[in-house]
C-alpha cells in the first residue's frame, strides 16, 4: 500500500488530535476524513469510499469507540477494515477490549 492509494478515517472526539493526525497523514500523501464520534463515522462510512484503515479513539461522546467497533463487526462490509486504536486509558485494558485491532497506542501519540 502506498500513500497515494490509502484513504484513512480518523475518529476522535478531540478536534486538535483529529486535525493533527490528518495533517501529518496528508503531508505523507494519505487522503483523510475525520469524525468526532462513532455515529458521525458510521454516517461517513455509508457515504464515502471505504477506508484502508480507521484510527479510532475509545472515549468519545454520542457513540464511543467500543460501540463504533461493535457496529463495524456486525456489518460484513465494514468488519474487515483494519482499526488502530488510540486511547488515554490503560493500554492493557484497551488491548483487551479491542483485541482485533491491528495496533493500540496510548495518548498522547508520538507522531
């Protein structure tokens, strides 16, 4: 996968984190879209091309990361999208809750 063909969705309740991640990825040639919670991300996934990866925060308003991930698992079209989890919570607990994530990182993420 090269950046030119990689579309990344960033789901995080913190505007500054969403924007920072998007900026860094765009500078590397990736296309990005962002959502401030899981519900916005579900709507985005229904109207946009499917991303190559989702960067997901765990703690968000409206629909948190766990609820969003559960939603993805129930839809065969979305279940295979790799998810990278970022969280300020205990990393062992996050890895346990998101055992199918391709990676889990503790916030703040060192870009």
